[in-house]
């Protein structure tokens, strides 16, 4: 999950940066921009204050990311355990069915009835597996989107507070930044601020659990 989150988040952030570049470029252009020399735009671009965040580091150190990953790891394990348990029970019944069939313990009517019952049991098991998988996927997408929104909204407020025009992202999976001076790496500061904010929300979550 962490790898998927990292790749998608970085992609979303780079998309936002690209949109910002277009917006800023359009804002800086005069109405008669067709006659404006390219150097004029470059000159204005040099005044941008830019920083970057290592998304791999953020997702590995931001506690909310780690909690979400742990939560879904447990939920996937529980779902797999449920399916495996029911699958073993079904296998045992199939083996018993085959044993009785081989030893001619069924009448034709009993054979057909048991065969139909096992076919339905197998279909129910497949349906359960599909439901659990879809449910986990939907829940993950919902939580993932909320997490992405949290990081993007925080990054936006952080940029305004620090006076940054752009905050780029660097990742081992998607990296449109070919070179970046480490002096402009604000990852640690962003992670610390995100964790500090997340810690404040943690007691509220515990209170909800107690009420349940």
C-alpha cells in the first residue's frame, strides 16, 4: 500500500505543480504576450521560492501513513483468514463427498442433492471473497483519498506560511526533478509538522473508540 500511496501522491502533487506553473505563467504574461521575449518570463521565474519533499521519506515517517498501512494489513489478514477457514471447511466437505461417492454410499437423489449443495457452497464462498475484497478496496480508497487531501491541504498551508511558490516532490518511483540541492529539502520539517498535527487528533479517535 505504501508504494501505491507514494506513487499516486507524487503524481497528484506533480500534477498540481504543473497546473500552478501554467497559472503563474499566464498571470505573469501581458495581454499582448505574443510579443513578449522569453527571457522576460525566465527573469520573473527566477524569483520563485521553491522547495521539495521526499515522498518516500514522508510516507515512511508520517505516523498517519504508518497507522493506515498497519490497519489495512490487519484487515486484509482477517479477510484472508476468514476465506481460508471457510475454504478448508469446503475442501473437507468435498473430500467427504468424494469418499462417499467412491464407496457408493449415495443414492442418485442423495448424490444430486449433495452435489447441488456443494456447488452453492462454493459459489457462496466466491461471493464472500468478492464482497470482502471490494469492501476493503472501497474503504482503502476512501481513507487514501482523505490522507492525500490531508497532506495536500497541509502542504498548501505550509507553503503559504513559509512563502514558497512551489513545493515539488521527489520519489524513487516518479521523479520529475532531475536534480535538487539538499538545502531546499523541507521533508523533515513537513513530516514533523504533520505528525504533530496528527498527535493532536489521536485522543479524539481514542474517545470515539471508548464510546463504542
